[in-house]
C-alpha cells in the first residue's frame, strides 16, 4: 500500500505520505506519484480525492487518470478536471491511496 496527501497549488509539496518516493508536478491539475516500493504489477486499486476547486461559480472537480497514462508498477499519474470549464485546475489538497501487492 501507498498513500499521499499533497498541496497541488503553487510550489507543490507533500504534506504526508507512506511508501512514496517523490511527487512530480507535470502541468496544471496533473501530478505523478512515484512509489518507494513498486507494486508487483500495474493491477492495483487507486482511490483519489481533491479539494473543491473554487472558481467563484461553485464548480466541482473530477479526479482520475487518463487511459493514455495508466498506472504502472512504480507510478501513477493523476489529474483533476473541472467539467464546467473543461480545464485541469490545481487543487489545494489532493489525496491518493493505493492498495495492492508490493
């Protein structure tokens, strides 16, 4: 298992984590988590949560990963999406939890 809570705005920073080696800020609303201990395969569970994006219009956000960037045994690339404006917003607090064989 591995998990991370991070600040995804400005200078991205890990707030707390377990079995996470690093966090990469790819682009607005896109981050890659690299594990300390690889999973035995890319077939593990990933749960995501992020703070509500406050754009003044009360828009919610979606969290997930793209088919073009599927999880690997050593990383997961996650993204947030505001469907109201079809953009990837940075979120102040993002959580990722992964379960599987390591």
